[in-house]
């Protein structure tokens, strides 16, 4: 991608996702992802209905009138984006490429975070840690992240979610809200690392997939390439047995992903590249807000 085309794409994503975050997601994000607790703000005169446990007895004694302590949410968080940059993210048969949708979702979350004065950090991973961008605030930082999301070239094409989660747990010391954004095409068992990461942080999973990955079309002989391993082969999609085996593989992989998330108490949403991710994110935020 040349620099001019990249700038145009970054700007296009900024306009779309910044608008979404300002008009739709900032409030939902704030509600769904709480701060680190409550911190003392001020004292004011006691009003009917106030909790007597909040009375500041020292001020009350000095003023000869009851005063209560007022607390406010200690809001500032770090939003951690754990982004899968393996070879399979470049696939796109229906709708846009997974890479483009991942960039838009990540940008929407990032702009929502800075609307709430939170910092944003990113870990790019394949089957190893590709890049770590430390937490910062501000529009320039988010634009840098979008640029990297669109133009980053990983050194490896494989996927290992387990390694990424272990790195997150080891390197990020403070509690943070973490979004694991991936197609979850991974052969490793990441249950233990996900459970540990979610215990230390607040992990949410977003699966971005293409519907052609979920079901083979009946189009006769078709040459397929594994974008992560580079292996090429011809398959006969006219064969109902071939399609059945493939569909079974997809079903079992989805079952494992969803069951792992459930056992780890991690919220997970799946969105196809031809679907509206706004609806998926809204549903996710509302689900968290009512808990």
C-alpha cells in the first residue's frame, strides 16, 4: 500500500469511527467498563436520604451541622487492544477484508476510550509477539494505531493466542480493559492463559470472520491456500463429503472457542465481514452494562 493510499484509508476510518465513538459508543463504553473504584471528591451538607455512613464527623463537629463525603468514580483506565495480525486476517471473500474490519473495530474502541480520557495500548501478535505500543492518550496516538493496523507487516503468518495472553499477563501490571480481536483460527488450547488473563484484567473477545470460512461453496474444483502456512491444494467442493468435513471442522472450532470463553467468564461476540459491527458492539456493551 503506497503512502497516499494509506493516508486516505486512515482518514476514512478516522471519520467513520470517530463519529461512531462520539455519537454512539462513548457513553456505552463508559458504562460497560468501570474505573478502578471510588475516590474522595469533596464534602457537602447532609441532605435527607444521604447514607449516614458517609458523614464526615470531623467537619460535622467543626461546623456544628452534618456534612457528608462525596465520592466520584476513579475513571481512568488503560484500554489494551490485543490484535491478531496473522496471515489469515488478509482473507476477504464476502464483504471487506478481515484486516479492514479489525482496524475499524479497534479504532472505534480506541476513540471511545480517549473520549473517556483513557489511555490506549496495542499488542500485535501472530504466533509470537510482533509489536507492543505502550499506552498513550490523544488523537495522534490513535491515528498511529490505525496506520499500523492497516500497514503492519508481521514477521510470521501463524497464530498463537496462548502466547499473546501470557505476554499480556506478564508485561501489563495494572488492571486494564482488554479486547482480544482475532478470527480465532488457532490450533492451540488457550483456556488456561485466558482464564489467568481475565482474572488479572478484564478480557473481552471479538471474533472477526468471513462467511466463506464458515461454509464451503459448491463450485467444483477449487485451489485453496492456507494463508498462515502457505500450503496450497486443490479440493473438490462438489463433493458433499468434503463440504461436510469442512463444515464439521468449522463447527467444532466455534464450539471450542465459545465454550472456552464461557468457562473463563469472558464476553465474546462474533461478527462477519459483511455484517454491521456497530450492532454487535452495542449488544456487547449493553450486556455488560446490565450486570
